[in-house]
C-alpha cells in the first residue's frame, strides 16, 4: 500500500497525541519509510498546527491550481530530474517541483513507468578457454563426488587470500537508482578504498568457517608464509577434533599455492589437492595467452624496425 500525505499526517497526529517530541516523531517515520517519509520541517509544521488546536488533516482550500494535478510539464520535469540524478528521492522531487507525493508516485509509475533497483556488480570477463576449463572441472567434480552426495565432500576445505579494506559503507537503499522501462539494468564498479587495509586468508568447510589467518604488516603472500604460518594453523584447527582426519584442499593456482615448496608441504602432511587437473588447465590457458601477447609484441617491434 502506497502512503499519501494524509496517511503521514494521521501518523504525525497519532504521535502528537502519544506525547512524542517532533524529533522522535521524525526519527520513527524515517526509520519506517526512509525517503518516502515527510521532512522534519513538515513534521514540525504539523505539530505547530495541532498545538494551535487543529484536528483536520485535510488540505485547506486555496486559490490556484492544486499541487496534485498531473500535467505534461510536471511529467517532463520529473523525467529530467531522474535523468540528471538516478538516485533522486521522492522528497527531493517534491522540494524541487512543488508537487505532492501522490502526484510524484503517479508520474513515476503510471506515466514514466520507472522503478528503483539496485545496481549489480560487473563480473570478471573470462575467455572461452577459461569458461570451458571451469565447465569441464565442474562436470568432473560432480561425477567424482556423486552429485555432492559422497561423504567425501565433508573433507573438502577451501580458502583464499583477500584484502579487507576500510571505507565508508553504502547501504542497499543508497545504491538504488531509477531505471526506465526500456533501459538495461545498471552496473556498479568497485568503489575507491581507503589506505587502511589488511590481508587475510579465510578457510571454510561444508558446514562452517575453519580459520582466518591475518598476514603480518609489510609481508607478502608467498610460499614461505603459506606453508609455515597459514596452512599449519588451518590444518591444526581442522584436526583438533579428529587427529587423522582426511583433508582435501581446494585453492586457486596462485604462485604461492602451486610452488614446489607448497606441493612438498601438502605431500608431507598427507593433504590431498582438489581439482589438480583444473589448475594445470588454467595454467596452460594463461601460458597460451602470454605466448600470444608475446608474439604480438615481438611482431609490432619487428614491424617498427623494418
């Protein structure tokens, strides 16, 4: 149900009779209805009216065209506001064009057919060879672990390193934008982050989180750190309950994960590696791409020489 001005006035009157202050009334409305709630000045004005003895929440008759009239000029004006700022709110449109919330709602949804949706993250672009390698690996894993019904899936653990950044978060409501009926869904790039950050490695099993290992300041993720600090802590957490528990490790093909030192460590600790064929295929694809780029670079250099 879409609330109009009179509905909000009734709520304000109710809060007035309850003995709430102007600020408490505004905070309650804002928490419940967000950008559709009336402004603080509106709440204050109606409190003043009720203090003077007014009981009616209806608009008083006035000269001139009513604000609720929807005319082509207003429709075009709202359309322009949205094009200028896709995050524009009901309250901002009301303040800019001096039209009622009811009229704004009618213009947006009946005349302009717009809706507010969240922007989606842009995914990484993969080559056809990389896509095929992933599909083949998924099919292989489904067959190997019997569509996920094998008890061995409880022995699979996965993890990766990632930077944790400190920055001002944006709420889901703040990221919504107006979209016209014939427009594609909006995308959203990663925002700029602050200089405050911490590298961590996080590992999970099928049922729960296993361990999070922080990288010390000024250190880099390499085979030495991975095999002497990170993996020993993870394995220790896994084997707290069952000392000889079988462990199947799934990680990507980062250099610290595929080095000779890491492979020797996994063999010594009797850790099985999941998707080894996939990692080899990924490495082969990357090498092929690097070879192609190298040939192109050498060709350009050769052409420039002659």
